[in-house]
């Protein structure tokens, strides 16, 4: 395991973690989670780059850009998860392995959160474990990369 470059991508309102509904999303800031996740990745020889945006287009651009350098993506698309066909198409376009993550258990919440339009084009989903969803998602992606190898086009991402 190691030598991969992973994009940690966070969508709308996740910049408000720590302030936003802490009973649902916890009291850690996104910066604190990213910093711990980066350490976790580094210990496994993995480079983690992170990007957060509240704009759908900027997230689409980040996915396109990842095509040029990333081995895979850990993605919390926030509310866009439930209705953004643009993000789904972006994932399909780059054909990178993507793990969908959510802090909360979306299936135990409002009906509209039960549906993910990106899930069918993702490797799998980690939801409901708070900040640990990100760690579980990253670990699952690394296992996948170790077992399946990197997609052909991302040979540029090899160390
Ligand atoms: C979320 C769940 C979404 O339904 C919600 O819109 C978010 C956060 C989560 O991490 O639990 O913004 O993706």
C-alpha cells in the first residue's frame, strides 16, 4: 500500500463543520479532520490533497482535474449527493475510483437523503461513522487500489 495520490473532496456546507448542527455532524472542524486524515495517509505512504467548495461547478472542475494526477477520490458531496447529475457525470467521465462518504447515517434521516445519485458510479459508500467515515472511506479506497491496481490512464500518478 502506498505511492498513491488521493483527492479528498468536500462539497457544500462542509466548511461549516464544527459550527453546523454538531449533534449530527460532530464538533470537529473540517480542517481538523483533514489534518488527521492527511497524517493517516502519510503514515501509509499516501499523499492526500484536499479541496472543498460550495459550488457544484468547482467540484466538477476538481474531479476533472483529478483525472490528471489522482489515483482515486474520497468524496463527501454534501447535499449535492442527492440530486447532482453533473457530479455523477463528472465521476463517470474520469472513471477514477470514488468512495462516497457521509458523516451522518443518511438512511436514518430525511427521506430526501436516502437517495444518492452518485452512488451508482462510486465504488461504495461509508456513512454514519462521523469523522471516521472519512478514514474508513480512505482505507477502503487504498485496499481497492492495492487489489485492483490503478486505472490505466492514471499511470502518471505512479510515484
Ligand atoms: C452529509 C449528508 C448530506 O445529506 C448533507 O446534505 C450534508 C452532509 C454528511 O456528511 O452526513 O451536507 O453529506
